C-alpha cells in the first residue's frame, strides 16, 4: 500500500507505529527523511533512518514526520528484520519524541522552530 499525502500530526504518526498486530515494514520518505520501521505482530522491532538504528531511529522518524508537510508512506506486509534493534515500546518512543519536540519548541526563538 503506497500513499502520497500530507504527513499526519504527531498523534497520527503514533497510529502509524502501532498497526493492528501486523507484520511488515513501513517506509517513510519525505524531503530529507528516509526511514523504515519494521513491525512484528504489531510491535516495533527494527528501525533505520539516516545513520540511526533502533529506538533513536524511531524517535527521529516521529519527530521529522511531525514537521514535514507531505511525503510518501509505503507498507510492505510480511517484511521482517533479521535483528531486533528497537527495545522500547511504541508508547515510550512516542513520549520521548513528544518530549524532544517540546524541548525544540521551548528552545526556538520567537516566531517558530529552528
């Protein structure tokens, strides 16, 4: 399933990370963001983005999707990863991404995010 559309707000990205018990890979491409999140029975098991792998890659993808205006999602059912690199739950990763987005906004000068 390939969809070209505006990226969802951060809660929508959260829904992207927790499909209903599916196994497969979610590819996310937008501007400078090129990432993949792999699910095993609905749990995030592996992620890659830029030079990041695992938990850090998931947080990076979520943060960047929050700021992007459009992009392409592609879900490849049945795709698996040979190694589990994501150790925290999707909820923990979303909370970490939200915390970082809040910190970015607090540190930004008046008029917007850096």
